[in-house]
C-alpha cells in the first residue's frame, strides 16, 4: 500500500501576504528609509569608534574596493595538477 504525500512549498510566500501588494512607490519609500537608518547607524558607529577600529575599517574598505577592481581571470591548471576537491 502506497500513500501519496503532498508537500506545500514552504519556501514560497503566500500571495495574500502584505508585501505582495506593495506598489513601486511603497518599495521606493522603504528603500529611502533603509538608507536613512543605515546613515544613522553609521554615524553612531563612527562616534563610538576607536582609532584602531577606524584604521581597521578603512583598511578593510580599501581591500574590498581593490578586490572589486580586479579583472576577471581564468585560472589555468597544468596537466600534472589535480584538484583536491
């Protein structure tokens, strides 16, 4: 005897949820508020930041920007090299 089990996709949201009815204006307004909150948190963090933390943050920011400027490169392996994955 076999029993058929059906699963509802829990990773998909219900179409009657509130965020599905947002207009583009509502979404834009939400993005503006997110930017404001981020700016407030940034100013609070900068006020409470020590000199060492500030240097570390700047160094990490420069490193991130540098890594984003790297050209796309293709890694070529020799025939004798094997992947250890």
